[in-house]
C-alpha cells in the first residue's frame, strides 16, 4: 500500500507583494518579502514570482531585462524562464579578447576572476505561487 501525503495550502502563507497597477505588461519589480528578494514579472497580463537573486552570481535579476517570459541577468547574461524558474541559458563565459590592451595588473585580475567565475554552477530559480485579489498581488513564500 502506498500512502500519499496530501498538501494543504494555507491561505495565510500568501503575503501582499505589490499592486497590479504597479507592474505593467512586460515589466518586473523587485520586492523584499520576509527577508527574501522576490522578482514579480508581468508576462502578458499574468503575474509570476521567482527569487530575485541570480542562480549563478547572486545578482539582482530585476536589474536585468525581461523579454517575454525570459529574464536576463545583468552581470553574466544568464537567462531564466520566470514562469518555471528554469535556466534557459547559462552565463556567457567572459571573453579575454583584447585583454592585451589593458594594463598588466588589470589583465592578471581579469584572468584570475575568470578562473574563479567560469566553473560556478548555475541553479534554477525558486518560483513562488501568485494570486490576485482585487488590485493586490499576493505571493506565497
């Protein structure tokens, strides 16, 4: 016999995050809810919420760009689907072309930084349930 645990949704878990009128279609907003940075995106009139810290370098995704349902990190261009939280494209590797034009100490710094950053794993983003009540966007953490 297999026992299945039933998930009970507690309405109290939803937190008011923003107002519908604050986030136009194709736009996003960063909010902090219970100490968690959350990105709310309006994709064709439907709101989605994911953690606002990039799964690669912990940069605020909301400082990047939203194209359709894809948010692009402003730091390494990693991309995530705001509807699922999944990685669409990992970070672009730093290019060292034209590095010889820079001062030697800067070249060394960039080569060292590249060695540190390139192997960092990129994780999918945590998604959060969203519901709308009147003009309020509520997010469950």
